[in-house]
C-alpha cells in the first residue's frame, strides 16, 4: 500500500489540521524523507536529503520542524548514546510502526 489514504491525502494531513498547524512544503519534505527512510535519520541526514530539492530550507528549520513533529507525536526522537538525536515516523498509513530499540551498554 502506498502512503496515501483513500481520499488521496498523505496520512499526516489530518494530524496537522487537528493540531492547528499548516502543512508547509518544508514539513512535507521532511516527512517524505522520513517515510522513505530505512534507518533512523539525524537532522543532518534529513537536511542532506531535503536540501537539493528545497535549497531555501536550512538546518535550523529542519531542527525546528522536527521539534514540532515530535511534540505532535508524528515523529519519535531517539538518543542511542552517541549524543546525536535520530528520528523516525511514529506511524505510517496503516497505523503504529512499533518496534524495539536495544542499546548495548
């Protein structure tokens, strides 16, 4: 199944409307990068993927947007002990994407 729901909107559109946020091209670009990721991405990783298509989006905007997305519950933020935050979508078009994260100490 693709990432669009039966009405043709991306699954996160309803969450933005419900929280009173606008869906900007930058926010959508970040979410698209995360939806295609096969690993946890840092803000810098996301920036490197977004910047070629949207050169006006800076790293500061990426960080601010990720904070908003975490606060909204759309994105999870992880610290795997290397002092570098990494991000992944909290859910996809078919619901929660639950999986465990183990960190060796």
